[in-house]
């Protein structure tokens, strides 16, 4: 669905490459997370791919065709949810979606259906200027789906949302993946990335330094131990055991049999730990 090879981009009047040799691909039904600190080149990469920045080096293929051969018809087939929602404040949510729907030369999803999907149906006729941050974020997400895009670019899609709203949007993203869409997700939120992404790419100073599935990364970088917390003499104590041969570990088994165990966890590394280890940088 999307293939990027050796992408390089330098802004006019800048002497530094904002994107410096980035290569990755996204398949049908895959969520690819693009993670990196501020200024790493995430937005620039996305802007090149969606045709907003020209004069790049390298090859971008989208929906089986070189980006350079696409005309405006590309916009009928991709969806973009920019990080900062840009709606018409004096129009209602419904009017905003109707307006944007009118730009497409392809059948669009009925705006009311999208508003229901993001649980904004009761606010459909309210002016967007009166919306909260979270409501704007939901509307922004709904707008990116208007043309039922095959490739979806989402920049921080859960910004400003409460836990219930975040869950809703995350479930919708997973639903879109299951429908076979290819999703390019830019985020600083490691928990979102971990939950949603099939693979993540770490970008630092314009270079992609690592691409892996979050699960593989955590297995590779995690400690191979199990930590148990248990009650002893009225207080909480903890003990760690080697994951290897755990089933034959007598002290582990006897601790389990005491019935005093309160929690049991493998010591997985978080994506954030791995990012710092791989890049030497904080997000
Ligand atoms: P963030 O997490 O803050 O959104 P990002 O990873 O999206 O960051 P980019 O916006 O792609 O980073 O910026 C990459 C580099 O390009 C930075 O050094 C930035 O200063 C520079 N840059 C971005 N936009 C422009 C511009 N319009 N003109 C010149 N330089 C720019």
C-alpha cells in the first residue's frame, strides 16, 4: 500500500536534511507507528508522502503507483488526520463534514454515520467553535474517514481525549485495520503505539534507526524474569525468578502454593525504555 525508499528531504534555505534516507513499507491491514522526538522528521515524512512537499529524493510508491505519477485523484483514496484539527469554527460538525465530503469525487460515508461512530451525533448541529479539544479531535478523526480511504495517515489521533474517548478512537483504528486499511500512525504516546501498532519505526534526526513489532522488541529487550509480590507477616514482599525452567523451580512453586501471592508479572521492557536504549534519546 505504501513503500518509501531512501527518502531525503531538505527544506529550502536549510543546510540540514530534515529526512535523511528513510525506508519502510506498510502493507494492507497493517498499522505502522512512526515514533520519534520533536523535530525528528515525522511530519516532514508524512507531508512528502501525501504530496504537500515536493523536491524530495528517493522513491515513494503509494497504492501501487509512484507518487510522482499521481494527480489529485490520490486524495480520493487516502485520508489524513492532521495533529491540529482545522475545522471551520462557525459551521456545525455536520456542516463541516458535508463541506469536506463535497470535495471528493467518490462516494463518501454519510456524515451522520461518522458522527455516530465517534459518538458526536448529539452534537452534530452544534458549532465547532464551541467544541472541547476532545470533541474536535473526534471530529478530526471522523473527517479523515469521509472517503473510506485505503491508506490512512493519523497524527496523534488521541490528543485531548479522555480515557473513554481514547478507547473509542483506538477501537475504531483497529476496526479500520481489520477492514484492510493501511495505517500510518504518528505518535509520542508509547501506550497507544504499543497497543495499536503491528510494527513501529524509531526516527531520530531524520533517520529511521529501528523497525520492529512492539512485541518482538519487548521480548528482545525485556528481562527474562518473573516478579511475584506476596504477603508475608502482614507485609508485601517481592521475589524474582528466572523465566527459564520456571515449571521446575521448587521455590517458585512452593510460593505459589502458599496462596499469598498478590501479583505476578514478567518484567517486560516498555517501548519507551527500548526507544531510549536504541536511540540514546528521550521521546
Ligand atoms: P514533532 O514531534 O515536534 O511534530 P517531527 O518529528 O514531526 O516533530 P518535523 O516537523 O518533521 O519533526 O521537523 C523535522 C526538522 O525539519 C526539524 O529540524 C524542523 O526544525 C525542520 N522543519 C520543519 N518544518 C520546517 C519548515 N517549514 N522550514 C524549515 N525547517 C523546517
